[in-house]
C-alpha cells in the first residue's frame, strides 16, 4: 500500500494522494475525515509512515463495523480492503519487518537508563536489571514474564534493544495492558529478527550457540537468569 502512495520512498504521503487512496476503501467522507484527524493529529497536512499505517488500521476497524477511535486499534481485525487491489495482505510485510513497536522517543529514554546501569560489553546482567524491574512495583510473576520475553537470545543478559523491550513491556503493564505470553513480532527488535526467524528446535544460527533454552534455565551458573526467575517464587 505504501508503495502505491509513496513510490519514491520520501517517507511522507501528501493529503491529496492519501485522500485518493483512502477513498478506495468505500468508507464515507465523514469517517475518512475522522481517520485523517487521528492519523495526522498535529495537522501537518501529510502522513508519515507511522501515520499511514495508523490510517490503514483505522480503515480496517471501520470496515469491520468498529468505531473510529484510538481504542479500536487494540482490536483484532482483518487487513483493510481497497477496491483496486487484489492483495490486501500487502500491508503485513512492511508492518512486521520494518516497524518496531518501541517508539523512537521511548528508545532514547530507555537507552539513557541502560547506560546509567553501567553495561559491560554492551550487556546488562539480570542482577543489574532486577532493581529497575522491581521499582515498577508490578507483580513478581509479571516481572518474571517481562524478563523471559525481553531476553530474546536467552543468554541471561539484556543488550540495549532487549532492555528497551523490557522497559516497553513494563510501561505498558503500568498502563494496565496485559503482558503477552509470547513476544509479538512487532516487538522483536529489527536487529534480532533474522536470529529468531527459525523454527523452535531448528539448528541455532548463532556461530557460537549458547546451550538450549531448557538447559540454560536449569544451570545454576547462570545466576542472572535464576535470580530473576526466583522473583516468581
């Protein structure tokens, strides 16, 4: 979809191009006006990539009978449909491959916290991350799940991107959002996606692969993992 309205990769979709494209959704001008206002809240007169994806999500919500508002974005709906395209699923690859749910401004804040904890070789041990998680006052089982989800490569340490995932999950939990049981694709850092795109049980793609997940959990020498797992107990 984005290629159709921004073929030269400027990162911006003008109002006229967006209007022409969105009209193909078959929605009324009133609803499309609401969608535009939500996708361009600052009145810039154009949509950036994130705003364009937001507009597409709202189109999908409206096409499935839901109200056009930001809370509808949490609903699971089929991809949006436009009259002149036979492949509405085109939206899926860019949203999962290039989009990261951790926003740029969030990442900058989390990076500052990460550096303040004095990482060693770009990594923070569980012992250093644990106090930060505990400060959130979230339930211990939730914090244990946050650790499990954010330690994507299961090495008992968090790098800068993994730490950002952990903090993102903590902040969402503080806003009463549930912590998922599995990390959604949109939250996997782009730097980690090729490593995690193998099936469970497949040969690890890392050259010096750590022990399998199960043996890691039961190995006492990985104190950082067990110390955080002990939160749950």
